[in-house]
């Protein structure tokens, strides 16, 4: 079945880096965009970044632009989110999600989420 | 950026009640709206996309309607497993944006 599994979260000090992974299966990887969405503790959902189906287009929320980088490994059907210069406000559960059908950017399915805590 | 406003932010309802949640976009988004359900400590689940298309496996008591700026999610007969927080999301332009959520609680 179609599945995305996110991982790589942990506790990191402010200013340091962390890389999240989103492993996919059950669909043709090079036909779908992959997104990252985050949720700070007790808060709502915030879109973070997207990699287009072929990796040629990458877009970011203003809050992470210049600090986060999204990339794809087509040999592993995996998407990464490299997070640099982390701040306290980046503390959140990070979800990867596949884009919907027909190239539309609704989300489904979602990964189970991975917690990133930025704290000294 | 397109702002998405949900109302109410929370509601209390009983099993069997008809529940309606509203989502308003700050500018027209055609039908490019999705709805998600999230239970505590779990990932969101996709309910509806393209304003009214039910995702596979979602019970038919859920329905969506609307276009342009005003949208509605309706639960025709609330079930115990429906107590959760619901989010709308526009996908007509970047940055993709969500509503603030509506928490459905037991009366």
C-alpha cells in the first residue's frame, strides 16, 4: 500500500543541524511531489517545504527559507529535509506527506511524524 | 498569502448530531480545498479534497461543499470516533496554508 515513513527527529541545540528522512513505498516515486508539514506543540499545522515530482522545483515557507533544504534520492525513493541554524521556534512534530493525485497539492498519505526539539 | 479562517474554533456535540464546520479563504481558491481530521498524538488523516471529493475509505457521513471563498465540512451523524480536530487547507497557491482548526468535543 501507499506509505510514507518519516524519521530522524531528536533533541538538538540552537544553531545546530538535523536531517529528517521520508522513506516512501507503494507508488511511483518520480510521479509525486513530497511535502513537509510541521506542528508546534499545542498548535496548528504549518506547511514547510515541497519537492516537485522530479526534484526540479523546491519551495519553502518564509519561516525556513535559507535554513532548510529539501532533496530527493531517486535510488532510495526517499526525501530529505536538511535543517540548519535551528531555532527554538522550529520545535515541532514534522510530518512528510505525499502530494495528492493529478499534481494537486493536498496531502495524503501522511507519515507518522517525527519530533524535533531545539533546546540548549 | 491566502489566509484560511475556520469557525467555530471548537464545538460540543452529541452522538448522532449533525455537525457543520466552516472554512473561509481570504481570496478565491476555486475548489482547491482539502479537509483533514487529527486525533491527539496522531498524524492528520485526509478526509476530502477538491472541496467535495471523499478520500477512499472515508465514511459517507462526511461531506464537503463550497467553491470560491466559502466551504463547509459536514458530519451527518456524529460518531464516537469523530471526536477530533479538523483542519482545512488551500492548495491553489504557495505558501500552502491551513485553517486554525476546529476541535469537536463530546457534549
